[in-house]
C-alpha cells in the first residue's frame, strides 16, 4: 500500500539582496533590542581603556605618593630650578590633600612673569589621579619641551624701487652683463643686436651687430678686453672691445646656445644649449676642449668657480650636474627639482648657490652639493632669472612679470612686486628674462619682454620702522 503523499509548500524565490536585508534585520533584533540607543557603557572595559591610555601617555613617569610641598616663594631669588612647568587646565592648579597618587608632568618652559617668578624660573605641575579623564589624558605633544624655532631670523633689507627705464631695443631683451670697471653694461636682445649702456646715466654708448638670431647669453672678461656672446643662431662670438668687432667665433653647437659663462681663473669659456651639451672652449685657440654630455634636455643655465666643482649646469631635464673640468666627467647629479632648472646663481662670498625652478627655489652648499632648504614661499611662475649680491639680497624674475626679493640666509621673501609694462605693450609681455647686479651690489638691472631695461636701487628713506619684517618661522621644514 503506497505511503500517503504530503504536499510540499512552494518556496518563494527571493533575491540575494532581500535575503541579506532579512539577515541584517534578524541580527539587529537579536543583538540590539533597544533601537536608536547605544549599549550601556561597560565599566570594566572603560577602566581597561583608560589604564592603557595612561600607560601610553605617561609610562615613563614615576607616580608620587604625596604632592611635593610648595615652598614659600616670597623670599625666593629668581633663578633656575630642576623642575619644568606644564600649563595644565585651570582645575589642576590647586591639588587636593587626600590624593592617593598623582603624576608629575614636565618638562616644558614656563612663560615669563608667571606667579612673579624670574624669567628662568621653572616649576612642576601635579595632576591628581582623581581629576577627570580629559584633564588626565593629555596629548603626548604637551609633554614635549617647547623650544624656540631654530630657523634663522631674516636680516632687515630696504625695499628696492625702480628708478630708471631704458628703451632702445626693438625686441625682447634676453641677456645682460656688467663690465668689471662698473662703468657700463651690455644687453643682448631678440632684435639681434648687443647694446652697451652707461651705468650712471643710462645713455646708449654703442650698438654691436653680427648675430642673425636673438642673443641669449653675454659675458665680459675681467682678464682681457673681450666680451663673449651666444645666440639662437648656434654661434658663440668673441668681441674685441678695443676694436668693437668680432675677432673669434666658436663653432660646434648643433642648435641654439642658451647660456654662457667665463671661468674666473682660466682662459676657458663654457656654453650650454639646446643640444643638451655644455661645451668647454679655449678662448685663444677656439678649440673645443670638452663636450660635457650627460643631460637629457636643453642646458639652460651654467656657472663656474675656481675650485671643484668648477662647472655647474642646470637643465630642462630637471637635474643639476657638477662637472670635473680636469677629466670632463660628471662629479655628481642633483635631482631635487621637479621642473626645469632655468636659472642658478652663485653666492659671491659663501660656498653656496641657489637654483630656481617652477616648483621651488632651492639652496645648496658647495662643494658637495648638499641640499640646505627651500625658500619659504613659492613664486608660482616660471623663473627665468636670478641674482644675489654680497649683502644677501637675492632677486628672482618670473615669466609673469613678478620680481621677488629674498633674504639669502633665511629664505624669507621681504618684497614682492610686479613690473609695469610699457605703454603699447601687451599685458602678456610682462616677463623678466635676465637680471644682474652691478659689481657693488647696489644697482640691479632687469631685462624684460616689453623691450625695456629697468634699473633698481634700494629705497634710501626706508627704515625698519617704516618697513618691518613680516616673518613667521616655518612649522614644517621640507627636506626635499
């Protein structure tokens, strides 16, 4: 006889999402019967948690059984004691007598004039164990000794003002160099000419023609009566200033020449350009001594010094290279910048130099090239020109016409000004392409995209009272 059949109820098909929600709802009903309220605090868990926090924050401090007796300070002479003070909450100033255990917190410097103690007086704050957890669980930062900022305070410098605008070039003014006698300076321009101007009056003395493209680099020798120029026409020329004409040309660059420098003690000329090579020339024989190759992009800045590293180059590949002039090899490569290093300047007295890029202006020590620090603010533009004088005033000129003056020692920008384009020029022509101090460091010449040359000097009427230093030490020092 067959067994009776039982009908199985059909199972309703449910989606995974619906099943998950039902499971979640069931869990809430089981484990959280009082909806919308937190579970009551567990005193045992709270005690464990607070004891752990106390151990982390004050693990290295000894608990004292009784608060130390406060000495009579009426006859106390101002002077240092062995304890240090921590300013705690107001409720912690008076300690109760029946405290079982208390924590001695310190050390931190005490503000001047507190409780009529001397300037170097120090005390100890006792935090009783029976005060609230907020008062007890102080941050570990409060236990650290407050030390003053070790960042050097900037020296006061008078602000600089524009006192002369020289017109005469018919194109962007791209380069400038001063004569060792400090009587005249020369400028090279996109109008393919080199003009020589009188420093005292700003009068044009001479115009030299010979380049067939814009003149990007100039240098005047302090050992010979020679001036050197380099341009986008791949040419490097040596001018005899007694005859006012070209006497030598140095052939070898495969593209435009962007920068030029003279060695201070040797008869050697250095040029860098778009072919990514810095070439070393013998001035007399016109021979190429070395081709310093290693950069991956345009060499746009170079300077030389009498001792190793004798040649330092900056490039669009964001690196700075030190070169051994004896063997023509790289000594070291600095990779601190993230953008093209378009300008560098060597300090006239210190063994240090600064390099400018669109990301930051950085200071390095010589001869090892150790990174010192960044300047404390960012100009936020492409920096084409920079110079520094013996007083420690550094100037940087940007593509947007901003000209900033910096204190060399601290990296503080004490003056930020904008150049004014000449009538008839576009606003976009407010760019500064070259800057150079005269040999005394009291006059500054900037070459600009509005075809003018501007001369700057310090404001004689300025005093530290009329132009105070607005300086805040940096909180976090970036080490890169």
